[in-house]
């Protein structure tokens, strides 16, 4: 069986499906197969922008999102203290120079 034959059989099967959940599952599986073709990064993990996206849920409030993500706000003073602990390899001037 050729690649075209398989494609046509898949298309034939899919066109007979009317269940939205089944179609979504098939779509996600096809996406996963497609993602496998993306080159891995240095750690061996395959990167794809779709990995960073989620479906938008309707009827959820901002407060619910913060609660689900266990958001812990910090003050600017706390942020500044953490940022000051970072040891930079290059000066700010050197980093800005690269942007020119």
C-alpha cells in the first residue's frame, strides 16, 4: 500500500466520523505525529510553539486563573533583591551593544 493509498483511506475514515470529541482526539494525535518531525533542542526535548498554548476556557474569572496557577505575587523590593543576586557574564552596556 502506498503513502497516497493510506492518506486516502484515512480521509475516507475521517469523513465518516461526526463525533466532535473523536475528531478532536484524532486531530491531537495527528499533531503529535507532526510535532515528532520538529528537531530536538540540546536537551533532546522537541520544542514547538503549540506546547505553550492552551485552549481558551469560557466563563473563568481572572481570580480563578490566579488560584489555579497558585500565583504568589511579590513586591518590587523582593523582586529587586532577587534580581540583584544574579551574576551576569556581561555588563548591561555589552548586552545593549549587541542589540544595535
